[in-house]
C-alpha cells in the first residue's frame, strides 16, 4: 500500500516525544519521516522496546535491529515527522 504523505497530519519531534507511552497513552515511533502507532504491540509495552524508547525517530537505530524495515508494515501510519 502506498501512503500519500501530503494527506498525513504533520508532527514535530516535540509532539512525537509526547507519545512515548508515559506522557500520553499513545505509543508512536518514527521511521524515514513517517510516524507509526505501535501502541498495540506487546513489544512496545510501557513505551520501551529493548533499549529503544518510543517517542523518537528510530531511522538510524534500525541498522542495529535483528529485523528489517518491513516490521513497520504491521503498524498504522498516523502522520509524518517535520
């Protein structure tokens, strides 16, 4: 499925940071400019996934992950990072 970025709401890094599983109930992460809602994932419970915290851009962290970017296909895109 192709996502039309221009139709997505825009969020700043500060707004993304509030969706860390602590400050608000939503748990979001960004990857390659898109913001994903990972709230339903048991692996992101309480806003932490191994040594990674939610509310951040994880683009540069993926190289250290034991999985590929295809993992993001499991989650809903809720916006784009500006």
